[in-house]
């Protein structure tokens, strides 16, 4: 239930989470999942003919990529607005969540 609440906040605004990192230090991270606040990813390079053929199997078909892992229910992936990079935190290490909610008229 808390995970759903935090994800709803992240999807609609920026929040600051305080959590204990794996090395034992406490970190505050200003983060979001709001697409309007996340810069677009840089375009992926177009593979050259040599690169494309090196991933082909014996039939000449491109090999499939690894299947995507299921999301970990303990970990939340977020966009860190101060580092401009994707980071994550663990729900079981959260200490504080700060969100500013304003009501537009």
C-alpha cells in the first residue's frame, strides 16, 4: 500500500526521499517519475553492418535480447533530479518522504 502511494506521488510530482544506503550512510534524494520532468534519453547509435551481423545467429536472424526482469517489489527505480541520472532506493531503508502538494485553482 505504501509503495502505491509513493509511486503515485512520484508519477505526479517530485519528492525527496531520505534513506539509508547499503554502505550505512543516510542520503536525501530529490526524485521523480513524472515524464515532464525527466529529459529524453539520448538516441541510441545505429548499428553498422558489421555490428548487426555479429549478433546474428547461424540462420542469419538477430538473436533476441535478454527478457526484462520483473520489477523488484522492495526497490524503487527513480530519476534523481540533482544527479540527472536513474537511481534507486529500497523501501525497507526509507526514513522520510517529503512532498509538496499544491492545489491549482
